[in-house]
């Protein structure tokens, strides 16, 4: 399920204006962020760990970067800088 979610979000994130209305893209991304930040803490930690494993195994640099940035970008962890 996480793999499919990442596939969809990565597609949306990388879509040009001609492929997807950017307002709709933002709504989808914000909707996912709301869902993941309302997960119980243990499920959030499981998702963070799974995303880390997926990133470590990913050979596509753009997808790896998306996976690595997912926890912070979707509100699962605070800004690390």
C-alpha cells in the first residue's frame, strides 16, 4: 500500500501543469499530509521506517529523494535544519 501511495504522490509531485491542475495537486498532497499526521504515533513511526527502507533500496535518484523527503514534507517529522 505504501508503494502505491508513493507512486501516486511521486507522479503528482513531478507532473507538469499540462498533465495536472496544480491546485488539485496541492489539495491531494495536503489531504495525504492530513491523513498521515493523524495516524497514531506508532503507525507514523512504522511509516517513517518503511519509507527509509524504500529509499535505501531505490535506484531512481528522483524517487529516492522524494522518499527521503517524505517524512518531513508530509509533516511526520519536524524540519531537521
